[in-house]
């Protein structure tokens, strides 16, 4: 089954996935209209920056077993086996934030949400755009990503590409300066950012 | 295969779920002291507060689990693989899980058996507190631990005058450091809580109809109260294991597969003593999420699926009016024991964060407000690996996985 796969080395930190995610989970479904809604739609993918300004789209991993699910007091968190997605039932959620302590990736937020709970704050996180997938669309973050940092594909395929690249590197076929060719340009950008920050430190 | 589970709390329930998921045919029997089927125990505080209805606490049972309620074990005979119960039952097992939990500690005061003096451990106790609520105006809470705190908070939300008797300068002294503790106390006092430090109840007095009317304190002063809650901590329920061959320290000693010293006997939850990942020693962390995890691991092992439990961590997430607080691991390390503390706060935003390190390992964290990333800190503590970035970077309220590990998955 296809999943959203994150390729952090390709993230430039443009945050378009956040805007697309918020729009996809708004009442209107369109960015231009979504920005005028109340409550304001919030993204469920969070682009953070690393020590040297590296972008990183942080997104629910839909773990199995999911620690948030075990920690949920009212049993509001469950797994949709068909789409392999961990979901939160807003009508059962008591907004106790026990899941904040459970999630090792820090991807759960607590707020009113136009999509699931416009009047009461609840726990909100990535739902793999279940509503879009049932309409034959792919998750909004992967659709909008221009740099290939978020792709929607078979995880096995992505894993094999990564394994092959690693094998080529460690086998020494690739000269040192060509490492990162899988993501041309991105390595250079990262190195520039890192050097700039190291110089100011 | 016959599985017998002593206790119907979350550890027992998670074990039953794990067994059922791998052995559809196994016979599972659960023995519970309470009249209720399994429910989410921590939510009794939301029930007291009036934030949820009793039905919201129900957790349900996996298919084909036989629940014997209002009965408890009185002895375990590991050699014959049987358990004798208070109601005279003799239950046979192939695998036994002891998940009997913990009981509230009593206090030494006189007349604690008066009406409207409660422990706060079960749904039934909170139901009684709610029944007496319309006639109650003044509540007295003994102890500033988690239970005392939640009782006081629930009563405040229900509009009662609440006085809390605590030993330290601030509530939750086992969970928080002085700075966060002060913020908690201020927030509670701002909302009407009365706090008395270093005082205890000597005796309760009755109103002539068997109900509590007022409390005489150890210093001779007198406090009116129509309801009182005793929250002085809990102790593992292990008395019935005497002579069973199950080794008990404070709790039941278990290995990383949740096995006890007796063959085919497992233990999980508040009754089990495992290993604390932050303290680096054997410890009973009697908290719900650890009980759930331990129960799941025990159930898998009982069903013959090898699973390992790495150890436990104390942790709590608390919402107090508009303030959020999370704590995890060793927040108050002993002084002069070589721990390093890094902390920072922003009074205007109301945020505070304190981190405790042992060498280059994170062992404790307390966050006031902006708690969304608390799980990242918990995972760092549980992982026991050297912190991969400058320590002060972890103080950022938006501490991000990408900042911790290059090419984080």
C-alpha cells in the first residue's frame, strides 16, 4: 500500500506542505478561503529546522504498535487497518494531552479544528488525508511538495532505493564528492547553510 | 491454554487484549475486586470535575473474556497452579498474571471511617463523592500528591471551597521542581485553593449523623469540612502472595519479560517492581501508561510471543485551569550527586522548562506550557543515549527531532 515517505535530505524548508495540509483540513478546502475561516485551519505536518537550518517535515509515523494509542485514556485513538492510519475520534477525545507525552516525534497538537471539532479543543494530528484518499486523491502534503521531500509511494520501493544508494556508497563506487547525487543540489544547499551557521558561531 | 488474570485494571485488560490477539482459542479469566468492568481509572478525576459522564470511562473487554467481579485472590499455590479467592473459588491456570494494582495508604488520624471521608481510587468512590456534592460546601484534601491534587482540582471546578494540607511548600513535590511547583501552587491559589503547609489531621469530628463535620489538626486548630479526601500515596497489593514463592520487595520483582520468581507467574502494573530508566535502579512507577505497556508485554509473553519491556519512567501530564504541565523522569535529583540542571523560562509567556542531565544523558524534564514536544524529551530520557546536540538546544519549546539527529528518519 502506498504511504507518504519522507526524504529529509531533500527538504528545503519552504513549508508549502503545511499550507496545503491546513487547506485540505479546512471547511472550504481552498487556501484562499481557508485563511478567513474561524477557527483558522492548522497544519498537521510541521516543518522544523535542525541545528544548521536543515528543513524537516515532521509528520505522524502511524506507528504499530502506536504509543499514543496505548497511552490514550478514553480509548479515542484507533487504527484504520485498511489505510494503515492511526486516527483520533474527536468525540471521545478529552483533550488530556496524555498522548503528548507518549509521542516520541512530537506530532500531536491540541486546538479547535474546523475539520473535526470547531467548538472544543481536541488532540489533532495527521490522518493521511483519508478523505482525499477515498476520493482517489493523494495526501495534500505529498501532492504539493516540489522538492521531492514528501512522496506518496510503496515504502518498499523507497526503502530499496535507499538501500541501493547506501550500498553503492559503502562499496566505494561513488567518489566522496558525488555523495548526495540522489538529491542533486540539496547537499550543496545544506553544506552552505551549515558552513554559514558554523562561521557565525 | 488457561490464562488467569488477577485484577481488572488497565494492566490486566491490556494483557487480555494481547493474549486474545495472538491466541483466539485460549481461555482467559479475569478476577476483579470492583463491581465494574474495566474502565479508565485516571479519568475518575475528570468524572469528579464534571467534565465527563461515567460511560466515557468504559473500556470494554476483548471477545470471550470471562470477568469475575467483586472477588479477589487470597492465596496463590504455584505448585498446583491454582488461586484461592475470597468468595471461596479455586481457579486453575496455566499462566497467571498478577495485576492487582495498589491500594491507597491509610492515615493515623482518628475517626477516618466517618461518612464523606474518601479515598479517591475507584469509580465507586467518586460516584459517592458526587452523590454528596450537592450538600457539600467545604472540602479538605489531605496530601499534595497526584491524587490529592486531582481531588482538589475537581472540587474547585465544582465550586467548593477547598483546603489542601501538604508537607512541602508546593503540591506535586514528587513530580515537579520548586519553580514549577510554585507556578502550580500560584495557579491553584489564584483559583481559590487554600494551602496549609506542614499540618496534618489529628482527628475528624462528626456532625451527630455520622457525617464528617470538621477536622482537628495536629497543631490544635480546627477546620470545617463536609467532605474530605485522603491522598497519601498508594502501596502495591501483594499480601495474598505470602508463601507463594513469588518474590516481593516493595512491589513484585519482575524481569524484562514481566516474569516473577515463580514459574508461569507474571506481574504487571502498579503491583510490579521493574527498573527505572532515569534512576538506574529497581523502582515501582505506579502510573497508568506504564501499567498499560507492562500489561501488553506480559500478555504477549504469556501467549508465548517473546516481548521485552525496557523499563519504566515516572511521567505525568496535567492541565490546571489554563496551565499545562508535564514532568518525566528525575526532575528533583538529590543534591551534590553530580546531576546537571539546565532551565529557562519566560514569565510573560508563562513558559518554563527544566532539564536534568546525568553526564551527557537526559534523565529528567519538566515543562510548563507549550508541552506538545514533551514526548520527544521523554523518548530521549527513555533512550538513555548521549544527547546529540548542545544541552541548551533542548530548552527550545519547539525542540524538533531534526535538531537532535542529522537525517532523522
